[in-house]
C-alpha cells in the first residue's frame, strides 16, 4: 500500500459541505466551526483567506485553499482589516450547514451581479494516522490547479442545487478527491515543509525500510532485517534513517505502532489485548507500557477520553494482520 494513501485513507467528508455561497461586495464570512481542516474552492470570482493571527492569502478560480483549524478564519473580499466590515459590510458567522445554496440578497440584484461563488467543506480529523501528515501543514495554504479542473468545478456547482437522491454522498466524495489531490500537490511544492519521514520515503536506503514497516507493522522487525530490504549494512541503514527521519528504525516503528493503536483503541469491539496483537505485541502488558511511555497515558485512559469525544471514523485495517475477532 502506498504510504500517502494509507495516511489519508480515513480522511472522509460526511455531510461536510457548507454549500454554495453567492457573495456580493462588501462581504466577509467568518468560519467558526473549529474544524480540523476546511477546504475552500472558489467556483467563480476570488477572495482572501485570513487565518487568525496570520497573513492574508488570495485564492482565485483555479486554486484551492486549505485552512487548518481549530482557530476561526475569515474569507473576505478585502483583507484590509481581516473582516471587510470596515467598509460597511457585515461579518457573517458560518457554521456547518448554514451556507447552502445561498441566493443573492434581494437588494443586490441578480446572481450575476455578485461575482464570487464559494464552495467550502470541513473535515473533522480526529484519527491519529492522518494527523501524522496533516500536522505538518501551515495554518493556511493555496495550491493552483495545475490540471484543468474546470469541468469538475462546474459539476460540483450543478450538484449543489440538483436535489437528486445521493447528492450529499456524491459531493462528499468529490470533495474528498479534491482535498487529497490538493494535499499531494502541496507536499510536492518547494515551500512545503513535510516531516522528515515523508521525504525519506523516496530515499534508496531509508525508503525500503519505511515501506516494509508500513506494509506489516506487526512483524518483529529488526534493524538487520530492515537493512537487508535496502541491500545495505545495518550501520548504513541506522545512520541514513536517523539522518532523514530523526529517529532510528526501531524507534520509528514503535511510534508508528502506537499511532495505529490509538486509532484502533477508538473501536469498542477491540479489547486492549486485541489491539496489542494487531500492532505486534504478544501481550497487553508490554503494549500498555510502550503506549504509556510514548503517549503519556495508558491505553484504557486514552480509550475513555476518545469515547467521551464521540465516534471517530473507523480506522483503516492495519496492513499485514487479519481482522481481529
């Protein structure tokens, strides 16, 4: 399995679409959902993303913006004061479901007189696996469309007002696709600052070891066995891996196992012992000790806190293991 695919497999929109907002200047939308990620896609016109405490970023048709939460942010036609209200406009508070197929105000004329149309979606990403990658994102980013996605934008806008059965799931999946493509393009850009392990995936020494650990995290990997995958000595692998990733192979494997375990612990049908086996521990005691050392709390305490926050998107199956009963 491709590691990028694995990390973002659980990032799914579920009824997350704000919908189409037709905006007539002066206008400002203040997003206050506290979402982990918000995707902003101008279907027509342009605007400015103003993160809380950050610099404004302009986003136009043909570009996609992603804002990392949970802090509020503003989408406005004039970033001078961060709200647009200084020119007589109102700041409109936006929460999930409150901006959907919004028509132009009666006193502003037809929709064509309001040149900006925004589509936005939020993502509540509480799973630990995708957060390993998403934590490396800046507060806000804008990525130009290097492919011609105009037909997709037109299709998205048409779907918003269609009223056909299944419209919401179609929109969610299309926006998931847009989000993942935007993230992939961002991490390929020179201004991106991905974590060390992300860059190491393409390294001829560290890459094969990383791929092996991600393909079968429950396997009792040793540095020598991982070195054989790369065709180098144990010393060469340990040195190169640590230079690129920041930790040695065994330390990285332990941290990756605990990340997988954190998501598995949100599944009430799995006991702590079952989670331990799925991430490569023969008994719950050794697993619990490792989890507490890295996470600062026991697996049971983590499970209770996660349960109190509500359901989380089901974790993807751990590669290399059979489903636990």
